[in-house]
C-alpha cells in the first residue's frame, strides 16, 4: 500500500507571516547532502520539478547548479547560451530577436515568463513605435515610424518559443508558457511583385544610386540582409558569381550574375575605388558600406529611411524590398522557367514555396485542360501509324545509319 502523502514527498510550503502559503520549496538529497530548490509559484510546478529531478538522478543527468538562484536561470543567460550554440545565427534575424527579448526580459528568470507576459510582449510588438538612431535628435533628424507586420511579430514570438522549448528539454524549465497562448495567424496573401511600369516609378523615386541597388536585387534575387552584408571579396566579376557565406538556410550559397548585374557591380566598384583614391584611403571591404565605411549599411535603417519613402512617393502599395525578390521569380515564371529552375534561382531546397509563381507561366493550365479535352479522341489529319512489319521492312534497326545501305539505295534516296 502506498504511503500517505507520497505524492507530496519532497515538497515544502513557503508561508508568509500570516501563515498563508506563498510558494513551494523542493527538497532533494543529492550526493549525500540535502539541497533545496525554489520557490515555485504553484504546488503543481514544484511537484513536476521534483519528479523530473528524480528521473534525471536515475539517468545521471541531474546537475543542481542549473537550478540555483530561485530554481530557474535568467532568461538572458538562456538566450545567450542558445546564440552561442546556434550555428545559423543569420536565420530569421535571430540576432535582432535575441537582443529584443534580452532587453524585454532583463533580470527575469524563466519561472516568471507567464502567458500574460508573452501576450503583453505581443501587443507591444504590434504597436507603432518611433525609432531614433544615436545622435539623430541633436542633428534634428526626425524619428522613424516603425510598425511590424503580423509575420514579423510571429517571428519574434517563435524565436523565444524555440529557446524555451530547448530549456524544457534540458530540464531548465518545467513547461513552456507558449503552450497556453495562441500565436497570431498569418494568412498568405498575394505574392507582391512589381510590374515593369511600377518598377520604373520606384526607380525614379530612388534616384540613380539607390535604383542600382534595387535593380541588382531584381536581377539576383538577393534578400535584403544578404545584399547589405555583401563584401567585395565575395564578388567575382570575371566568373560572374557571388559567394554568400551566411544565408537564411545556414549554408554557403552562390548566385550567378547576368551581364547587367555584373555591369552594375563593376560600376559601383569603380566609383568606390575612385572615391577612396581621391580621399587617400583604402577601399571599404563592403559593397554597400555605411557612412563610417568600416561597417555595412544597416538593412532596416536603409529600408525605413530610403526605400519605404520612395515606394510611398511612387504610389505603389504593399511593395517591400522583398517584393524585388518576388519580382525576379515572377518574371522567370512568365518567361516559362520551370518550378525547379525558379527554386534554384531563389536558392530554395524544394519547389514547395515556388508554387505561387506557377500560375504566371504562359499556358500553365491551358495545356492541361486541352489535354483533357482531346483525351480518347483521334486527332484529325494525323497520319496512320506504320505497322511494325512495314517498319522492319524499311529499316530493320533504327540505330543503323545511312552508311549501312548499299550505294544504289543511297543514290536512289538522294535522287
């Protein structure tokens, strides 16, 4: 018979001065000495931690140091640990997400990350904010209005959810609070791309310098971050190849350059070299340098200060920088490129995300419908099929060339 109170073994209540329970402590014996962990907010959390710890002890995976300081690690340290071990730091702007969450959760431990806290963070991400760069106020530069789309908000939330899932896996957290909230639903809307006349309007508003940057994106399909991070050492104009050391896929990738793209990059390099010589300084290693020249241009800053205002002035709705990448894919589809080829141009691992461009291909569905219409019907004017016997009389072996016939037959055929 089970001992009474067995399910509460190792659990000690934490009471205030009035005797009211305000938390729970877990008591464990490890390596011959008593250790206490907590306080936990609820008895269920304390019991779950106790059972998990006992299981880890049996498997030799229990390390008390992970659960010190009130039972849970700081959220900032968990995010830092994840980023140190994350070999794909460029994916979905993980660095940006990590810094935002570290600032948001500064000084907070994992056990205080509640569903309510996450919902508050989601609401704040969805609000319109005003961003200033350092020194802008002194220079009289107005703040930039920044509004995150639903898709971007979802990326921020998914980043922290993944980090907390790893914390649960490693025994640093009992359960993920994201399990109790509903993430925003994002519907896949129209795949936005620019028509030639729309492109002309945007390029006019961008001006000759920035228009080349946008045109290069259309010609290569580079993502905004990939393009801004491009170094001259990664540009091979002779072979017509760009090398991308870090990509969204986490792998080194290559981009073929057409003649126009090579011409744009060659012109940009010539201008940069001339400016460097005139100012008696070395060439910046970045293809798209910032004003300091030692760093590349900030993608978000460029988008908010240059590209978005130009798009608004041109009157083109819903056209983001990523729409330039869609423009390349859509034009490839309209030129008759297959899904496989478009996937290769976009550097996708499969054709799953390319299906959205299929409807743009000439005759995409018409041929299929015509095939159904003609199914089972004899085509008018089609010559009768030559029987196998007659075929064998004319040429016993289809692989035999004309040299296999005698000279008389060759002369008759020629005549």
